C-alpha cells in the first residue's frame, strides 16, 4: 500500500497529530525510565507464563491515554494493556506503552514507547496509518513519520539501506510467547541462518521496524505480533522506503509481518516460506 499524499490542510492536521504523539511519548518515556530506577517486578502474566506485564506498563498506558483524551476527546483508543475507546472523530490511537517489556523488566536499555494514530477501525487489515512515533526513552532516539511526509530519526530524514543479496542480508526477527510456536520458530531459524548474513533478536518489534527504516537492518520479520506492536513502526518503515506486508498479498497481521527493501522482499518471503518461518 503506497502512502497517500495528504492535502495541505490534512498534512498540517497530520503534523499536529504527530507533534501531540511526540510530546506524549516523551512524557511517558520519562515516567517509565524514572519508574525503572525504583525497581520493577512482574504484576501479572498474560498469554503465557513468560508474557508478563508490569505496573509500569499499565501506568504508562493510563498516562498516555489521559493526555491524548485531554487533547483530542473524540478520538478512539486501542492500547496493549486493555485501554479501549470508540472513536467519534474517525481517528484512533494505537498504543504500546512499553514495547519490549521483557527487556524493560531485565533492565536491557532497548524498549520503546510506541504511539500510532490511524484512520478507520484499529484493525491492521483496514486502517490507514496517519502518524507514528517510536521513542527509546533510554537512548532518547525518536523515530517519527506521518503519511506522505517521510521518516525521521531525531528530526533527520532516514531511508532503508540499499538492497543486498540475501546471503549478505542482516535480518532482525523475534519469537513468540508460546513455547510451542517458539519450538517451530527454532526449527525455521536453524535453516534460515546459513542462508543470510546473520540474525538479530533484540526484543522490541517497533524498534526492529525502525532499524529497517534507518538502514540498520536489511529486513525484519515476525509472527504473532499485535496491532500495537507495529502501528507506528510499520508507517515509519514504509515512509523510509520499505515494503511492510503479510504473507502473499495480505497486510501485516498476527500470522506474519515482513519489512524489507522493495527489491529484496519477494525473494526473502519465498525463503521464509521455504524454511517454514
Ligand atoms: C514484544 C515485541 C517483540 C516480540 C515479543 C513481544 P511486548 O512486545 O516487541 O518483538 O518478540 O514477543 O510481542 O509484549 O513487549 O509489548
């Protein structure tokens, strides 16, 4: 799906939405980093014993939702930690208050505040991404994009790396919270490794997508992602020149997400299907 070119007034609205997302992400980022200093523990387990949530995830989502609602009360909300609100404006905020929660829990400085805003239902199969922010609150790196406006890192334009042969591709990926799915992914990874330059598993989907956008990775793929994991990052990767897709002609969904250079994506998808990724 090629990003739409908004009209001037739509672009300014999109810029306003982006500025709001940046301000809120920065405030949530400061809160999360500060909260980490006073120690963090597991508050609950979700889809599996290793799919954990902390009270800081929940508090970050509550903060983000309150700020967005105060600024734009008619917009909808769709957050990882259960925040839901129907839209009366046609726009919905899709939020991961801490993407990379396991990294956050272990104190690995590679997690993010991910805030995207979409037109339409908060469903990746039909939504139109309007603006997105991915902030690593520890490093301060701020990835941003709005539809038709290109992608930026700390305000500077970013582009995907030039296409390379698969054997030289540095590929990012991730594994599911389900042990059964991880077993399958392990088998596929063993076959994929000798066919690419190397793999990286850094633990934060939104930052993995931004790594493709910034040319730090040649590709990223993952199964079992939720809409909040890619709502902002996929737009940033697309605006940087990547193709972000699901299997075949599907859009990204829980089954599969692949992001890569347009000249490399089809061959990589064939390889991933072949190894059963
Ligand atoms: C995480 C993703 C990561 C994936 C994990 C999990 P969370 O999101 O960012 O790419 O491998 O299984 O889905 O749960 O930290 O928001």
